[in-house]
C-alpha cells in the first residue's frame, strides 16, 4: 500500500476509503499482514482523480459509472454527468472567492459546526472539491469578530434552507427540458450558455430584494405606529367598568390620598387614557420614570411625536433598575415614538429600535419575579409590540405565545389588583389575537373577537 500511495499521490486513508466504498477491488492477500496491489489499482485511482479534477464528478457518480463500465466510455455519459451535477464548477473559483490560508484548528472547528448542521458530510467520508469550498467559506466566517461571525453563520443557515429548494427547482427545469427535447447535447449547451446570465440575475435580484424588503419593513413599521397607540387605548365600556367596580375604586383611592402612581395604574389598567393624561398632567412625582412614561404616552396621543421621541429615549437611557412593567412600558413607547418620527435614514431608525427591544426582552426576563399584575401587563405590552413589528422581524410567534400565556394568567379572574385590570387585559388580548389570526385562521380570529365583544 505504501508504494501504491506514493505512485498514485493519495494517502493511505484515501485508499482505505476507496476500498470500503467499493471504488477499488480488494487486493490479493499474500499473508496476514501483506496485500498485493497491481497496476489495475493504480490506474483506477488515477481515473478517479481525473474524473474528480477534470470533470468535477462526486464519488457517488464515479462509483456508479465504474460499476456500469462507463467511466472510460466515449458515449457522453461522463460529460453528461459532469455538466448536470457540477453546474459552474468547471469554471473554478475566482481569486476573490479564494479565502486566505486558515489555521488547522479553525478549520476543524468550522468542519464540526458544518457537519452538525448537515452542510457537510462526516469527516470520515472523503469530501468533494465543492464541499471543500463550503468548508473554506464556513471557516472564513469563524475568523471574523463575534458579531460578524454570528451574523454570517445565521445568514448561511438561512441560505442553506432556501438554496436547497432553489437547486431542486433549477434541476427540475433542466430535467424537464431534457425530457421534452430528447436532444442531450443541445440542451446541455443551452444550459451551459445560460449560466452567466442566470448568475448575474441572482446577484442583481438579491440586491434588489434586500432594498425592497427593507423599505417594506419600514413602511410596515410606520403603519403599525397608530395601531399600537389605538390598541393601548381600547378602554373598558362603561358597563364593564361599573361591573368591575372601577368608579368606586377610583373614588376610594382619591379620598385616601393614594400615591399618584397607584391612581395612574388604575386608569392604565382599565385603558382610560384620557383620564390618565389628566391625572399625570397635573404634576407631582417629578423624576418618577413610570409617571414620566405616562406623560410621554399623553404627548404621543396629542401628536407631539418629536417631543415624545426625545423624552422616551432619555427615560430609556436612565433606566438601570430592572422593573418588568416599567421596562415593558418604556420599550413599547420607545418603538411607538421612533416610528415615523426618528431619523429619516432607514439604517439609523432600525438601529434605534434595538434599545426598546432590549428593554422588552429584559422585561420578559424579569416578569417571573414581578407581581401578578405587573407580570400580566408585561406579557400584554411586549406581545402587542412584537405583533406590531414587521413580519420580517421574526417576533410574531413570540407575541402570540405571550398573549396566550397572559390569558392563562388572567382570564376568568375577578381581580389582579382590580377587577378592571383582568377584564381590560382579557379583552385586549382577544382583540390582538383576532388581528393576528385574521389572515391565516379566520374562524379562530372570529372566536377571539366574539370573546372580546362579550366583555363589553
């Protein structure tokens, strides 16, 4: 084997692999530890290398051609498989596509990552040249700084799923053309000639889509602003408020000299934002972040978006103590104030949304330790914000899950802190779920809307 390895220019591991896979016939055993490889073994290995390097054929195809006795034929089978399977591989990689040399440890880490996700076959299998290029691309991502690496790998994962479908569809077009024409050479020539135009189209259309989808996302974000304010403002009906004893509780708090924050939470709890605005607008509790957020809400409803934008982001910057409800309210208003009133440059507006979103995530993390009332409102506010984001933001499923958790927490209860809180949250959760399912499950949406309407 040592002599065969030297003359063929392959490793002993490669020879063992070819033997296991049936690409090479078993050698003649001369003793327990000795085997004889003849010139046929050498020529077979050289043939395999040539089909890989010149025709770019994968080993599975080479094995079938050898089994069928067509690896050396001139009837077009080899060229057909080379054209069909390798697509543009015969053109090779451009200089810009060749990554710099990488450390072996980095390549090993990248290989393990790619194998775990099915992007590469196991390292126990001899990889094709195309797989080596895949490995080089993944390994290059591993050399980037942490943020860039995370983005690159997430982008690759998304690409894999969509490229699998794309390549299947593309191959289907080719095979359908072959079956329809019956002219192998003409079809393959048309396929080969079309590749540069298709490749340029894919690059250009991808760039066009990125621009278009970002613009659509920003339009959706703008459209969602008023929806979020209106959703927050859906109050209980007078009948529901009376049934919940809201007016009596309001009088009790006023006569007992309750803190402004306590009285404001009652109005917030039942969705009476007009009364909330009157209450906090009269002054008091200066510097209290929660009260300042209620005043910001009033500014937004009054149309003072620029002032609200500056105020809410100032409050967000000063929030250090984790408070689930205050974080959720600040994050929600931060998104509302940003939309349509922040910087005109799309990238800056998206970047400024990061701080409110981090607050919403922090609110959810702190919610289990909050009071039942604060936990319920945290679920509601974060869900409403997530559902108002463009679908491309990927928060829709989380928003629905938060609303379902909220209903499990409050539905049917006579009180959280007041009976009005539970009724108001239940009503609004059903309204938001109705909107969320309107396009995909109209019957489910109608059921949620009916349950909201029954509350009053």
